[in-house]
C-alpha cells in the first residue's frame, strides 16, 4: 500500500475556497483593529496609570492577539501543507507569499506592543496579579517585557519586519525550493529511476553496500551542482542574523537561541561537556560497526547501514498498528491519539518529487489538530521517525486538551522534544522486551544507536559548524568550498577516528533546513537537550509507573509557561548538574556495551 498523503479539507476545502479567502480578509481586518486598539487605548497608558486600567487594557490586548495567532497560524499551516509537499505548486507559493505580507503587518504591530510591554516592565507584576486574561498569561507577558531590551527602535524593527520577506525569508525559500526540486537518475533493483533527494538519502539505510556507496556518490554530485545558490542562501541568512544581533545588543549568535530555549549558558555548557565526554563511547560503537564491514573506520555510506537480521520491511499499515500497540502499553490516551491521527489522515508519508526532505509535525490550531510529514520507506528507522513525530502531535494535543491559548503554548525547542523522545524510547524498550534472537537484538540496537549518535555526535558537529559559520561570517562571505571544509572539520572533531576521513559528508550543510532559519539559529542543541531530558523522564516513569502519567501530561500542557529549569524541577531534575546529563548518556553507553558484545 502506498503511504498516505495528508488531508486538510476539514481546515479549508481548497486553496480557492471562499472560506479561506474570507479568513484571510478577517486577519487583515483584525490586524488593523489591533493597531487602532493600541493607538486609541494602550498608547496613552504608562507606568503611572492605575493598575486596574492597565490590567483591563492588557487583557483585551491578549485576547485579540490570541485570536489573531490562532487564525493566522491555521492559515499559515494550511498553505505550508501544499508547499512542503509540492514545491511546484505555484498557486500555493503565490498565496503563501501574499499571506506573508499580511502577517508582516501583524509583526509590525507586534513590535510596537512588545516595546510597550518593555516600558511597563516595572509595574507589570502588580498589574498581572489582578488576574483576568493578563494574569493568565503572566509568564509570556513578562518574558516579552524582559526580551524587549534587545529590540532596536520601533522604526528599525518595523523596517526589519518589512525587509525580511525579500532578504532572509527569500533566502530560506530559495534553499527549500532548490533542495526539494533536485532529483537524480539512479539505478535501483535493475531499473533506472528518477529519485527525489529524500528518497536518495534514505538509501543509506539500504542493505546492499553497493547501493549505499552509489547513493553517496550520487548525492555528492547532486549537491555539487547546486552548492553555489545554497551557499548564497547560507551567507544571506547568517549575515542577516549577525547584523541584527549587533544592532539589538546581543552578546553573540548564541545569545538569542539560549533565551529562546529558556535555559542559561551554564545549563548549555554543562550539557555540551557531558556530550563531549561521551564521544569515546560513540567512537567505540562506530569502530565496532566498521569492523562488521571489514574496515577500521566507517565511510559515511555505512554510518546508517542496517546490521543484524531484522529484515522486516514495514508497510505503512503495519507501522501504524505496531506503533499503536506499543503506545498503549505506556498510556491508552497516547494510543488513542495515534489512532485518531492515522484514521483521519493527519500524516503525509509518501516519498515524491517536489516534497521536502526530513520530517516535522505542525499544529493546526483552528481545528485543534496537527499534521505530520515524513518520507516513509518501510524501514524501522522510519517507523521510529513516525513515532517521534506523533510524540510532537501528542504534546500539542495535551495543550489543546488543557485549553491553552497560542501565547501560553509557545514552547521552546528544548522542551518541544520532550514527548517525541519519550515516544521513541517507549518504542525501543517495548520492542527490546520481545526480542530473543541476538541478531534481531543487534538490529534494534543498531537502529537506536544510529538515532542516538545523530542526536549527540552529529548534533554537536552541527553546533560546531554553525558557530564557526557565524564567527567567520562577521568578516566576509563564505564560499561553498569553505562551508564544506568547516563541515568536515566539525565532523573530524566529533566523529573522530570512528569516521573514515576520506569519506565524511562535506555537504551536510546543504539540505538541513535548520541552518536556513533566520528566526531560530542553532536549531541543533535543543535536540540533544530533548533527547537527554526525555531519557531522564523515562527513567522516572520506570520508577513511578502509571502514577507518572498525569504529571507528565500536565508537564506537556505547560511547557510554554515556565523556564526549562522550573519544569524539570517538578521531577527533581537539576539541569545545571552534569550528573543528570551524564546519567542519561549512561543509558546510551549501556546500549553500546551490548552492541559490542553481540
């Protein structure tokens, strides 16, 4: 059976539907109403105004912003659903660009509102204590007020919003278009096929080494042919971010991502040191795997190669049943959510040209649902990816169930991986309990360690790469060849002797969309945070059993309303303690030990 395409007809009947056109006009009108509200109601108020008056005005502001965010996010998700799955859809591309212009107007008003909250910072706690919508949103409002110190003047921030679409936003779209429309001719199973890049990259999981090696060569050839426009995109975005950071008074390129992650540098540094300390363990795994292929170190094309005898190729229906069965062991509620997603076609899993690579889950708040994209090839790795993305959907589902508004639900990347990693861990441990054949156990360990090594070792290499790019971009643009050199050096520092120096992957920077987001730099380290935090939470679940579930669901519902350290403290976790991170990594070390034994 062909993996499914998602269905969003319950959101809007189509791109040309009157309902969609009407809602876009509604957003335009509400943005203008919000602007007038500020001019007529809020602008005249200051820190000397009565607290009750400020509370009423800010409560009204919050209500209007939430309505706009819900409708705007729903429209944005709907349009993106077409672009992400078919970059050739010119109608969707045009409408998305037009709606971006609409939302720029919202961003311009938002800048003024954020600046106003910053000027009210001294009296804001007293105002919020009076309750109502303002009090219910105390955390996000205080965060906005605190972060407003890093805003430029209102005029400059408004100009920045207007220029974004034709600068950083345009560079990001270029990268997405170039990579999604690139395809290669490839011989597979005795037939010449035209493969989109996600399908070609998935061949690294193919059981035949000759196929993997040819896929490696073909991928390099493909990226070589488009490396210049992608390097231009990278330079445009990183230069944009560096310039804004300087004018906004940020210390460095890491400053804003750390604040966005709702952690501090001490937490990040401690986690990164623990990750670095684990590299010898991962290199032991890499070398043990290389030995199975008769070499001392892994060429890139064998990094993801299957090992063992778990040769089952999952149909999408098999994967759906498999995931639901194991989710139910953790919580019937989680299983019911997954069943709803499968039955209502919330998932686009088919590999096809024009569809972007990777995987993601996006909320669709207008209908209190989510949509999941992946490129399903029947491998166990893709089954785990599907479980991971369903975890993201379950996270959002708990926020919907708790009645959280869009302002209350703005979760940092560090905590956004909590449910996804939990779902991966559930799947892994459930499967391990049923396996008796050592070769099947080896295959499962291989799948887990591939994921672990990507989240710890490769994520660290991406962090080093991005940091170096930001540092160098201050002085000059970087050539495509320089970007390749930086990537290979980052891989040398992390993979070490585990990866064959003659066959690293210098083009990893080309197709990872995370590097091309001007609004979310260093997209990488939150994944490692999420994995290690999720592993730590699972250990607590193993101790507490079913009693853990209500607290866990409450955690998921409230990840947009507290710093990461406060949320972790609910479970007795100290994020500034290296021991926590080391203990989570010890779980991975046990897998490596067992892998080497087998």
